[in-house]
């Protein structure tokens, strides 16, 4: 992973918060974060990077739209150079929703 600061997101005119990173076994790494896309809710976004920090592919959205904003995105490495991303969503009653996305797993 690069040792100096660098930008992971492509959206730069709105708020980007709560980043998390994981290193994959082959040297690539993944970043996830909350992205304000100018709408009423945040989205969970991610980006895969090469070992030297070069973006691989495009920034991607991990969550399906709901009436509530996601929070606390985390990413972890799995075997075979795959990863899993998680986040939580609270309702207006502050009770977590179960399985806010189809399976919560991003596959590259």
C-alpha cells in the first residue's frame, strides 16, 4: 500500500466520510467509505487498487437504496484475494435493519 496520502474517491464536491481499508493477499487493497452523492441519503462506495495505489476499474456502489442512510462501512479480506464489506442501517426507531443489501458481499 502507498505510504503517502492519496484520494480514493471520484466524487469530490460532496462529503466523503468513514473510510476503511483492507489489504488483499496479492498486494491489492480495497477502500470503502460513505459518499454523499447530493441526494437525501449517503451511499456505501468502494474502490479496488493495485499494490502501488493505482485504481483498478471504477468506483462502485455497494448498497441498495433504502429510506435510511447507511453508516459504519467496514471491509475485510477473505481467502482467494476476495473481500467482504459490511455496514449498518438504523431505522427512525434506531433499531438496526437486518440484511439491508441482498447479501452484503462485493465480488470482483
